C-alpha cells in the first residue's frame, strides 16, 4: 500500500507541474565527455573559466551526488538513452572492436540492441521533434543509426572520438565512423572548430523547430581526447602548461558554445519554455586529459567516486527546486524525468530503472530517489546502499567506505564492518542475477591494465 501511495504521489506531482501547460516545454540535454568533477567554477574550480555553466548553476539546481551508470563512455550513454542499467541488455563495455576479444558478435553487431527503446522513441510519442547533435557511440553500423533509434535529426559522428578539426589531406581520417554526418550518410567535414560547429547546428535546429516542442540531445565530444584547442583559447591560460592548458582551453570553448545556444534561446523567445540539463558521461580521466576529480578518488573507468560521480545541473523554467539537491540521483533518471516534463506518465514506462525526479527535486517526496545504486564492469562491481559503498575487485578483498564521512574513499572500513561487506556483497550479486551476459568483452590485457591504473592512481591519494 505504501509503495502504491508513493507511485501515485510521483504521478500526481509530475502532472501538476507540467500537464496543465498550454505548450509543452522544450528540453535540451547537454552532455560533455570526460570532464573532471572539479573542472567547473560551480564545482569550485578557480583554474577553469566556465561563466556560462556557472550562471546556469546559479539559476538552476546543482546535484552534487549525481551518478552515471557506467564508468566509460558507451555503457554510460546506453543507460542514459534507455533509462535502464546497460547490463540488462549486455552493453557492459565500450563497443570499440579493436579493444574487444574475439567474441560471438561481429564488429557491425556491436551497438545499442535494436529492441531497446531510447529516450527519443518515448519523446516522439508525446509529439516532440527529436534531435541529436555530436557524438553517438551507440553502434557504427547503419542498423544502429540515430535516425533509426527515434531521432528525427542527426549531425555528428557515429564513433567515440575524433579530431576537433575537419579531416583533409593534412589531417586524414583513419576510421569511417568518425566522419561527420548530416542525417543519413550525408558526409561533410566542418570548416570550424568542432565544438563551435555543434553549437551552430544546435542554433539552426532550434530555429527550425521553435514553433513545436523539441527534444535535443547535445552530445559534445569535448573534452575527450585528442586534446585539440583553439590558439586564442590557449592564450587565455598563460599560467598553465601541457595537457592541463589544453583542457582548460577546450573547457572554455565548450562553455562559450553553451552560451551561444542560451543566447539564441533568449533571442527566439524560448528561454522561459526550455528545460536545460547539463551533465557529463563519466569521471574525468585524470591520467589521460589531466582532468581534476577532486575531492573524489579515482578516475574514468574505475568504480571509485571519481569514475562515476559527475557534475549535474538542471534548470526548469518557472520552477524553484532550491540551489542544491543533496540526495544521490542517476542519469538513468533523465528518461522518466523528460517524459514527465513532456506530459507523459512515467508510470507507463516499463522495465526502466530510473525514476521521475520532479517530486524529489521539489521536496514533495522526502525519501531518496535511489536508496541503492549499482555498477558492474566484467569482474569488477560496486554498490552504494544509502551512505555505505562497497567496491568488488577481481584480485583483492572488497573495499567498504562511508561516503557521509569519506567522500575521497581513503579510509577502507571493510575489516571493521565485515557484516556490512557481506550484506552488500550479497545484494550486489542478487542484482547481477537479473542481468544479461555481456554481448562483447574487453581483451583481458585491458582489464588488467584497468586494475594497474587504479593502483597507480591510489598511490597519488594523500592520506
């Protein structure tokens, strides 16, 4: 009965906030790539210049305990797009053929399973025009193309990383999936910095669809490698050098591009009817692009907080949710959240793991949206149950942390609380029994390298 009442309240809360609007609100999800948790002004950085996103944070709500469902690009995006733990349909590793072991699937079959519905599929049922601009990474083959996965418009590239400058004879492309593509197989390389190109395409998409509700997934490849930056942006960080300098310049360019988009929304009279959500796809690769995940421990591809906790801002016009929402949320929640904003009933969505965040953000529901969250990557796994977090490794005993007191995960409490370790270990395994087997797997040498990477980073943590 209690659960039924809770579900009823969730539905009524979402309905009361959005169902009575004369015109459905537009929705833009902005996803950056490989950004560090601390590499924004609104996250405390004094080194990075992010005035646009800082302003968005002041006008909206920041969620300091926002999580992704996967510690690397592809799996994380698969979860965001479906609202389901990606392991439920076997998308446990990045779909990059060169890194995979010989497996039952051919390269062309590595992608988001066709039976999975995307957030775009669901938004279209509500009358939305849907678009994706930027990085796809959900399968290189035509069968996985965005236009076949619920999106009406696509401008970007199918792969996982590419040059920020247009390919030409001096800058040749070595991977077909990294060609810039407009809709289906209309290939054209940009004549400007890629982050700027994505912003300009977004502006055009907004102008073309301003008279009807639209849902846009702006999927930047910034600040993923390669570290390509504009000279004028590099010049703004004379105190920095090396990778950190390039990262700062790329971050500034992305922030400025967001500003260009927000200004256009104002110009078109759409700012007061457009929901903006900003987040990142996984933790920053500290040892890759020099991202800073402070005060979190760990890096991209690990289940330490620095691999799975991400910056998150939401701004819903005419709604005040407070400056900060303190409880854990997940990018799994974006699908039911957007569906509700669009006038749908999230209770109709079958088999999803995310929840409609609206009544939680508004404090109509005081309970946590997710008492328990899970992560898995091959033999490695993690579980957060309230403030206890356990991490399981293939080559050492499990680790246990109390995140309410130890956000940096430097004080392993496993030997002090063996019963909690046992309880969480069983809870994690019970969840794993509901999952599909991975459709493809990493070559073992890369999984071994991942453990070495964790060890190497841990040595840098100051106790």
